[in-house]
C-alpha cells in the first residue's frame, strides 16, 4: 500500500507493545497510538490487522479498504490485482475533513 494518512479517533486506556514479527500499521502524527511512547498505531501480523482507531475507520480511509480487498484477492487468486477506480470523492472529503481539523 502506498503510504497515505489514516484517520480516526482513539478512545482507549490500554497499552499495546508489539513484539516478534508484528509490525505497526502506521505512525502517529496526533494522538497517543498504541502506548503513548513509541508513536506507533495498530498492529499487523501477516494479513491480520488491528487498530485502536474508531470513527467509521474504513469509510473514512477508502484507500485502506481497497488495500484490504486487494490483499484478499491476491491471497485467493495468487496474483496481484489492481481494483478499478470508483468515485470515492465523498469518502475522501470525509478523510480530508478529519486531516484538516485543528486539534
């Protein structure tokens, strides 16, 4: 997946520390992330993803939703596929509205 911002909000008091082959999904620009110390957010191990981000995560991050679909298709058919473009303008409007909020 090309590096792009992911938006959502955090509402947790847990502390998550990754180890082994588990990697973060992203790095935090604003917020506490997994544990408030290492500026990481979420976890990925193989094709399993977890995140503390809430707030209609997939609709506000259509590029990540597409990425998950592409991974599933690749797993099923054994070849890389690129999805046909859809009009995601409303979803990206929601995405950008969160990115541009003054915090």
